[in-house]
């Protein structure tokens, strides 16, 4: 029986241009690879492991585009979705996008704030059921659409 190679996330920070970072997860292995002008961090995940990734691209005149995804490593490469900077197809549980200036209190800012609250409560996000991340993403997107403002959104409580 052939063992499947781990799913790899290639995280990096190209200052002023692009960033790809692991925002949560528990890789089985991590290692640094020196690239031209930046260091890449390679994170390895086994099938069924959940992990979150944030991508950031600088745009024109202070604008930025960010994308956040909660992903699951798969046992087979025949299923799933191709995502940037990931070695194999993955199952996408949540995907959020945000366009605008830094600090605009958009959907990704809110999702990352919730991740901080999860960690602060003593819990580990990668151990949560994937359906909770789907619910969090939908709640944040809907609350922003219906509020009409970025500041009026229902507070989550982890207690």
C-alpha cells in the first residue's frame, strides 16, 4: 500500500507584495526553506487535519486584497479543490475575501478576531468540528451585509 505524501502549505512573506500564512492548525512537521529575498515556511498536514490560511496581496494606493480559508487535508488527490500555495487538493470548509484598506474591519478581520477569542478561551481551533467554521463564516458575512456598516455586528460568546 502506497502512503500518501502529506499536504503541504508553503507559507511566505514577501514584504510589500504578498503574504501567505498559517492562521491556525497543528502541522506534523514544519521547516524553513530560504528563497530569493524571503524565507518560506513549509507546513505538513496529514489527511483529515484542519488548518486555516490567510493570503494577502498589496494593491494600488493602500488597497489590499485578503483571502482566508479553512481547509482539510484529504486522503486522495482525486477529490477536493486546488488552492494557491498548497501541494494537493483540499476540502474547503470556509472561504472569505476582503478588499479595501488595511484595518477596514471586514469579514477576515472579524474571523481572525474570533480565532483569537477561541485561543484565549483555552481551546484549539484545529480541534473544532469543521461545521463550526462554516457557521462562523456565514454569520460574519451575513451580519456585514445586513448591518450596512462594518461596526454593527452581533458579538459571539464562547462562554
